[in-house]
C-alpha cells in the first residue's frame, strides 16, 4: 500500500532560513519530537538524544558559539524560536548515522505538522567547546554525547523556497 501523503510531504519539505518570533505550539513540538524518537538506529540502540532549547538567552548563546565556529557574527539559527540539538553517544559505532536519521525525521515531521525547519551544522564543534559542554552538563548530558546537528524550528518569515531541479544521474539500477 502506498501512502501518497507521506511521499508528498517528503517531496515538498524545504529548508527555511528566515523565521517569525512566534513560538511553535507544544502539541506540534511533541509530535515532532516523537518522530525523532522513532527514527531508526543501528541495532535499535537508540543512542541519540534531543535537547530542546526555547529560552531566547540560551539560543542566543548557542548561536554565538555556532557563529564563532564559522568565523562569523551572523545568526546561524536565522531567528528560529526553537532549536533541537541532536547528540549521540560517540561510543556507539553508528552514532553519526543514527543522529542523522533523527534529524531527518525531525525535519520531515515538522513539515507534516506545518512547522518550518532547517538543519544547521556545527553541533559537534559547539558540543565540544567548553561553553557548549557546560550547557549540556547542566542538563545532565554526559561527555560521551557529541553533537550531530541542530534542527531549527519555527514559522517562516518569507516566501517558502521553491524546489530546485533534481540533478540527473544520481540513481543507478542493475
């Protein structure tokens, strides 16, 4: 049986890089987080964790650390009111892949419930900085956890991006 709604959602999701200050609802956030919890992981180890940031001061600090890695003073979170940092246990062989699958589920679920999103890199670098590690430790996140990605969430402030043409030659069949 084919689920056309899911396929349509996967085709239509885009990365959004401009956000309104309006916070997303708790019910939508919970639906998004649940999708992250159900992401596949190697041998079902379920090593990734998600840390939700909605406090503007902490998000500003994380944004500053992230921008420092880039050598920039721009806001890498584009004003998004929610940031989910996905981390995974570096002692698990598939930690990067597991965390990436969580990120994919978060972004696709966000689109499904009417919330815009974007994957923001440099979670690993920020999670390894003393200031980033301090924030994570204050939440009970141990040093074995390393950042995989930041999923920013909110409602877009501009036009929804158009899909770019898909490059040919990316599928091989034998």
